[in-house]
């Protein structure tokens, strides 16, 4: 396997603290498994790029990303940008749309020694990332919501066979590598056409995976099931808005904002992105928890391993995840988890554990 070329998009707020932590963890893990070192390409995006390139999402950055295998995206605080940049699609949305990253994969796996509400949680929410009831958020075209009069607002959901099929396949492929269970979440009883299409297409795709057990739940009932028995779920697939809501719930059941990773993927590119925001209240003080970003980077390594049949990249992903969990179990953590380690101090502990091996 020749070296992977990965982008680094530092982001705003705590981004420049947590993204370099993820780079260090990936470098240590690739060295530990004897893989070629990653070639990193740091590219301008967000607040910093407004100053240097006159755009929060420079065309040159999009062009450079197109030539890479994947990238790490730091959090962006576009609400703090000056106009007209504030009103435009935020950097994360712009990249997700540009590269059609159709699956948002959000694992929720509780930490030993973490503050999980449901300590047995080990599931993954696979969220459709391009349409559904958030059809508009990816385009900013202003067509998905409108007001025919000042007192009436109408929002539309878009569901297409193509988009549901591809995200369903992503969910079933993932389930095969886990506990072989998929739960389809929908609201077809109330929305028989739109949510009904989502449900029907997912169940059709399920027939191509006879080895995977499939069941279904209504969105409202699913929140109750998760609170009562999150441990029973393996892979959960849902449309955009339901997936957004479910993954916040499962993230909280399994841990905290500082520990929830995610990956945005298409068939040929993937973007690692922590679930949390830019946390301006603690930025620049070494307090940020890098776990979510580091685990997101591990997901990217795992994705590269699967896509390229590269066992070493997959091993490197496991090393990173194990090292993070071991460090937290050993009582090393940042302030948000009740510890006293700095961002860099926690990262040192992770890198040491990666190098020491299992
Ligand atoms: P966004 O709109 O970008 O999602 P947000 O307003 O929802 O942002 P965050 O930036 O995620 O919020 O921060 C919410 C709270 O969680 C803040 O108090 C922040 O300090 C804390 N927080 C978020 N991420 C981390 C982290 N990695 N480490 C420690 N604390 C964090
Ligand atoms: Mg938020």
C-alpha cells in the first residue's frame, strides 16, 4: 500500500487543538503497525481562510481535497463569521454537499470510566446525509421551506430511492462487520409516502443481506427503546432529521459531547469530524477533550482499511481506539470528563499507549 494522502482542516475554536491531537495519534498508529506514514496536506478553511483567501470555503481547498483519500475536519463556528460569510452554507455543509458524502456514521460506544448513562451501549447510527426533512440544509437554496403568507410556513421532505438505497447498503455492510443487526427507524404510520418509501427501500435492500437480522421501529418509540435498552441495538439507519435526533440521544447515552466521533462518507471519500462544535468558551486554553476528534480519525483509518483491503490501516484504527479507551480507563482525562489532563497531556498518554501496543 503506498502512503495515504489525507487533508487537515483545522477549523475554528478548539479545532486547532484537537485536530493536531488526531494527527499525532494517526502518525503513532501507522508507525506502530509498520505502515507507510500518512502524507498530510493542511488546507485553509473557515475563519482563517476568510482572512487569507476571502472565502470560508476556498475553491483551491475543494480542488486539493478532490485529490486526497480523505481528511480530518475541525469544528467550524460559522455563526461568528462576518457577513456575507455567515449567511452562506457553513464549511462542513459545503464540503459534505460538494463531495456528496451521503452517509453520516455516528458510533455510540460507552467508555469504561466515562460518565455513560447507558454503560452497555455499543451501536452505530447511520444517518442519511443529503435529503429527507433536511433536504434544504445541504443546498441553502431556500426551496425546502417557504412561507406562502407571513403566518403560514411549509417545509418539505425529499426521499429518493437512490439516496435511501445507498445509505441502506452502507448500514447493512457495516452490520456485517459488527453484530449483524439493522434497525430501520421511520414514521411510516403517519407519513406513508415519504417515510414509507424510506422504510420500503431499506427493507428491500435487507433482502440482499439474508445473514443480517433486520427490524424496524417508529421514530417516537425508538427514543423509548433507546432509553430502556440501548444495548439491544447494533446498527440503526434513519433519514437525515431522525438520524440527527437519534445520534444526539445515543451520543449522550454512551458518553459526552467530547467523546462522540463521526465519519461522513461516500463510496470513495471520507471526512472525519467530531460531533461537537468549536467550543469557543474553552478555546485556546488546552482544556479541550480531543477524544471525539481522535476517534473520528480512527474511523477514517478503518474506512481506508476497508476500502483498500488494507489490514494495516484497519489495525492502526483499532490501536488508536484501544489506546484512547485505555487512557480514560487508567484515569487520564480532560476536565469535561472529570480529569485534569490538558489536551496535549491526554494526547501524550494516548500516543504512549499506541506505541506500547496491546
Ligand atoms: P455548534 O453549533 O457548532 O454545534 P454548540 O453551540 O452546539 O456548537 P459546542 O461548541 O459543541 O456547542 O459546545 C457545547 C458545550 O460543550 C460547550 O460548553 C463546550 O465547551 C463543550 N464542549 C464541546 N466540545 C468539547 C470538547 N471537545 N472538550 C470539552 N468540552 C467541549
Ligand atoms: Mg451543536
